[in-house]
C-alpha cells in the first residue's frame, strides 16, 4: 500500500537567533554640557531577517525616545527631540549606520536607564544601561541661627545640582576637633531641567559651641566624585529668632572648597543674616522645617518645640550616661 505524503515547503530550523545585540556602550557618568556623548548599540542580523529590522531606544524602559526603520531617516522623540544628531553615522553598513545616539550637549534631564531594542518580524533583543548626567551646584548657601535659648540651627542649601545632593553638616572647634552634626530634616525638589534645589538642617547646643568654631557643610553628588564644602566662622552673640523676628545678627566669614574648580559658581561670601533666615521661603520656619519633617505638610510651632526638647533631652541623657 502506497503511503500518503504532504507536498509543501518546510522552513528549515535555524539554531542561531535572527537578531542579537553584540555590545551596548553607554558612558555611565558624564558632566553636563562638557562634551558630546555617544550611546552605541552594536547588533548582528541574519540575512533572512533584514527586511523587518527596527531599532528603538527607550528611556527608563517605557519612554520611546528614538526610532529607526531602515532605509528611512531616524526620529528623535520625547526628551531627546532636538537633543540628538540624527545625521550621525556609527557605521557604513546601511542596516547599522543610525544605530547610535549622539548627544552633542548632554544635560541632567537626560539622566536615566537607556534600553536599546532591535527587532525583526520574528525576533527581538534588548539591553539596558544607566546614564548619569551630573552638574555641580550653581550656588551653595550656609546659615546658622538661634531658634531657641539652648539651640543653634545649621542650615545648608544647594541649587542647580544634579543628581539630588546629599549634605554633611559639621563643626570644628578652635582646637581642631571635628564633629558631625546629625541631619534633622531635608527638603528639595527637581526642576524640569533635571537639576535640584535641596537643603538640610541640624541642631547644635548654643552653650557648648565656642566662639570661632568653624561651622561647615559638605555637598556630595551620589554616583560622582564631586564634593563642595562651605564653611563659616561661628559667633555666639546671636539673637533668638522666631517666625516674626527680623533682627540682624553678626556678620560671619564664609569660605568654600570644591574638588572640581568652576569659575564664579556658588562660592561667594555671604553675610549670615537672621532676616534672611526668617524671610527666605526655603529657610522659613514653617516651609523649611515643616516640609522637611512631614514631606511638605506644614507643622505647628508646638511640633518644633517638641523637636527642640527631644534634642536637649538626648544631650542630657548622653551626659548622664557618662557620670
């Protein structure tokens, strides 16, 4: 008996993938507006998959920011619109020439996780890598003032920095002994341009802080080696400042140090004025201390008094423990 057969074309099985990313190159950490950067995505496409090739770049996995469908011209989308040189060619291969993102002037708004996706009709491959575009603070301001009989507040504020700055407060007495000041609260917000305005504050005991003690603040940018330190000489003859007081305090001297030198940014001396502390929105009692303590919700003066008493109590308990 003759067996029945099926006549037709059977597609041969292929062991290799139709498309695969060979290498993804993202610089990782770059300083804003210093030089152009290239994000490259090298891939291999089998001959039978080439007609359906599509290359896409995503930011933070969900935002499509670049698309190229050969032989059409590439498109920069979203946050990369107007920021990418779409004429840049990374290869002479017609199916790879526009695979890369060339950004002539990177800025902090472009920080994020970049994903290169290469797909065909039957296959797809994706790889991701982070890009951090950092910039030093345009201005760093350090203030100290006396909110109660027993306490002195140290407040540090940085603007125009990226990523979100972190703050270390400290004192150094006339003998050279350095002591870190615990950060009691923080505040900050990110602008559309990608830079931050942020600050932190801490408390020291007025009676135990000697004249000519150095009060300082070090601003660091996570993920970079950049630091910026601002210092002031402490004068204890401070009036007690409340939310309605606008009395001027003694002028102090400010010095700054930075690991990366930038002309004219954030290092100018500034008088430590209690009027500034009472009227500046960032350091205003209700806005700064309330927002820092409760994520933006203004707290009552009672809460601030409680915080002050808790701080004094901690100091007393610590002393009793040494007796």
